[in-house]
C-alpha cells in the first residue's frame, strides 16, 4: 500500500530485451522531500530502471505508481507533464538555442494565436528562466548565449534549471557530474542541496561515493538487474555499499534476488 507521502513507487518493475533480463522485480519507493541515490556497477540496471519510470521505454511487466495513481507513460513528455523532470546523461539540450529557448523547448509560452500561427511570449519565458536560475542558484552570465558556447558545467546547470522551471513533483539526475571538473561539480551539488532545502524529492544515479554520502538520505543498490540493498545513509558506510555493489553482501530482505 502506498502511503500518503509516497511520491513514486514501483512494484515488480521488470524489463526484458529478448532473453536479456535487464531489470527484474524492482520494488522501489521515494517519499516527499526525500533524496535517494541509486548505485551499482555498469550494467546493474540503474539506467534501465530510469528509462521505465520516465517513459523512454515501456516495462515488460510491473506497476508504476506516481503521486498515488498508477501510470503508464507512453513517452518522456507524458512523464514531464505529470511532474517528473529528468536530467539525462546526454542532457538533451539544443546546441543552437539560448537558455530560455532550451528551458521552454516543446512547452513554449504563447501570447496570441492566429489560427495555425502563434506569437511566443519571449518576455514571460525570459522572466520564468530568471526565476528558475534564482531558485537553483545557477549563475549564467548571458542568457542569450547559445548552449554550444557554454562550458560543460554551464550546460549541466541549464539542464538542471529546466527541471526547476516547471515545478516538478520529482527530479531525476543520471550521473549529473560525471564529466565535470571540481568547481562545476561543486556548483551542481549546491543545486541539489537547494532542492533538498526546498523539500523537493530527488533520485540521484551516481558512482561517486563521496557525493552520495554528502547529498542523499537513502541508498538503493542494484546488481544484475535487481535491487539488492536499501540502506539509510546514516546506518551504513562506503565499504558496506561497495560490498553490496560487488555481491559480497545482499540485504536480508533481498536474499532471494542474489544470483
């Protein structure tokens, strides 16, 4: 039974690609205001799990319950419209567009409609962009600069600010600092802390143990397509998490998943 403060729950979520069992029986839950890390080796099922809950793919079987209602997203736009904003590793930004155009791509604000023609409300989109940047403490010196001319850190921050523009009910970040330097990583982590202060739930996929212990409340470990541990951060440590990732340990409630 989903509790009233559960934002997202999956029950038996499974994804097979032919004979390959990429995800098997994933039971996952995140509550309001909670930040949860998903960890595991490459091929453990982390990204497959994210693709199922964000509408990129359809699960083979299992149930997704979002905000108390069963959902079956046909595509990422449906998930976005429901309130799930995702920062994928690819960022999914348009290089030739500026910051406001990227934030509102596919969701443009319109001033007037004349039959098939529309006049976009650039002033309102710029104002909403400034508000989103302020909310996430992102500093972009020139909003009219195209994405192509920005650093990796600035691009990542634009992708994250996009999630804040539309008052998402849940934010998912897939390896948000994997390709960033020290300063840019610190900026992204500060954004995540800001989301926490604002009570916004977050799923963080990361290989960075230090980052995970700095930023989240709970750690869920995937191995060979299955969840093998669900750990409170304050009751575990890095060595313990590594043991679950490598298979040296399996959570007592997940013993039947060890293989």
